[in-house]
C-alpha cells in the first residue's frame, strides 16, 4: 500500500537543538529521522518548535526556528518548504515538504516577557520559518497564556486572548492537542465571541471515548474541530492509545474516520526517547507504529476496513486539502 503520507507532529527540531551529536539522518537516534520518513513515504512533515515553560524558552524556540531554516538550505536535496507551491508541484518533487509549528507559546514569551518582546519574538520566528502549521498555547503545564492538559480548572488567560487576537489574519491554526478542557472551551468561546478567523485543529491527539487520558479529545471537542473544518491527527504514543493493546491505534483511526472522513489524519508524535524520564511509559511506541517507516504497513492493516478513498484521505488528502484551503 503506497500513498504519500502527511503527518502533523514530530519533535525533530527540539532533538537537534538539545541533544549533543544529534543527527537528523540517524535511524538509531530518533524514529522520525529523514531515512525513516523516506521509508514511510512521508511527503509532508510538521516539525514542532517545542519549549518548556522556563526562562530559556524564547532562546530555545529561536534556536529551533534557526535549525528549521538551516535544514531547508543545507538539506535541500531531502526537504523543501511545505507551502502552496509545494502543494501544487508535490507529485513531481521527491523531497519531503516540511513546515514548523509552535508547541507551547512559551516559545514566544516566557512568564516575565513584555508584550513588545513577545510580538517581536513572534514576528521574528514567523519570518525565519516562513509559515507556521499551527500554534499550541500550552504543553502539559500552565503558562501565562492558559492551562495545559494536566492542569484541570485553568482555562484561557488574558495573555492567551491577546495572543489569539494577534494570530488573526495570519492563516495560522490554533491547536487543541495540549489544552486543558477549560482552555479548549475558552479558545472556542473567545473565537466565537469576537468572530475571529482562526482555524482550529488537534494536531496529535486521540479519542477519550476509546482511551481515557487528558491528552485525548472528548467527542464533544472533536466535533467542534470537525464542525469548524479542522483536522485531527492520530497520535502513536502507547500512553495515549491504550497501554496494552497495539491494535487500538486502528480503532482510534476508525473512530475519527466514522466521525468525519475528511478530518482524520496522522500526528504520530515521534521524538527522541533515549532520555525519557518515566520508566513506566517504556516502550514509548508499540512495534507496529514505532517509527515513521511503519506508515505503509499501518495503511495495509487498515485496508481491510477502509475503502481506498478513505485511506487516501487519512494518508495525506485531508491535510493537503486543509492547508490548500487555508492558504488559497
Ligand atoms: Zn505534544
């Protein structure tokens, strides 16, 4: 089964920024190394600029934006910017289309940054990476913008509203994958109340109806994403699928496909696992989805259940259509 693959989330940039000796071409180092992406027929890969909430977040984010910029130039035989031109010409280009995203707005502003500093950092990063596939206000924890997945009861803060307002007109979606439920609600309400043109997606999340974890979407929030024309990328991490049943991956995909065949896509979430602190989460991935080379076999397994047109939508069409519409 060979379809091109589009994937909404990997952490190659933070790996390259933080790990000594990190090599984007080393299959032993990271499951989304370029050779794995090529083996899996990946045609489009979102690369997250990930930062923690701390004093160094703006510096770390700036560094990852620079790394992304350098990849486009130094590795131009392997990767190209994923943009409207790439969408038009991808069938005659054998490179991987890449685009950055921001996972944690702490990368735009640490807790003590002033707003002129935040706007400046935002503008500079956006200029460096060209365009952003999406912005996530938080990661797991709380920051000045709102509450992350594991911060129940903390929603959208005034600074979060201000950042959303700044995103208007820039054709950058807001990502619900790392929000608390209250933050997701706050974002949707703020957008509706002020009629803001900001698309909504969930870049790398599964379904809470199948596996109860705060990182997964309730069906209610999934429907909100779908209703607004967004896309939902299925996450391959064991922790968010089902700790014991590898095949649950297929059930999450089928659940999303049933909700809306035009919204479901991949958001595998491959990252550097060799310094991962929580022993209980090892192995991070099941063998059937342990690296980006596995997409063809995943599609093969799904071909028993999904029609060819649904497989194609899942593999890349939904993502391509979403960005084609957004940027047209
Ligand atoms: Zn994440």
